[in-house]
């Protein structure tokens, strides 16, 4: 029996591999009260807006941070906090 169920896949911004959404951490662009852009980790994957995905791997996170890929892809100012949040998420699932 073949399953025709569609599995959503997204590309990790660290390693550029396609993975199932559930295996990735999503980061979205949001606006602060002051109207400036910021990147925010979206744990439930339900937030609206432009997003970046990353595997739950330290290696991918390192590449993201080094290349400032969240900032480049979402066009937000550099913010260390979001990278630390991703790191926490990775550690939780180890
Ligand atoms: Zn990756």
C-alpha cells in the first residue's frame, strides 16, 4: 500500500538540504512595537511571515551564525538572541 500523503519539505539555510518541516526549526521575521524588523524563533511553525529554516544541528547553526544567514535572508538587523534560542532548541532535543 502506498501512501499518497504529502510531506512538506523545507530547505535548511545552514546545509541547504531538504528536510521534513518537523525536523527543522523555523525562524520568522516579525515587527517590533517600534516598527523595526526582528527575527524570532517560531516553535509551533504557525506564525505568519517570511521564514528561514534550520536543522536541529550545531553544525548548521554555526554556519547560519557565521554567514549571518538569518539577517541576510530575512533582512533584519543582526541579533545574537535568535541564534542562542536556536541553540537552546537544539540542546533540548539532543
Ligand atoms: Zn542543516
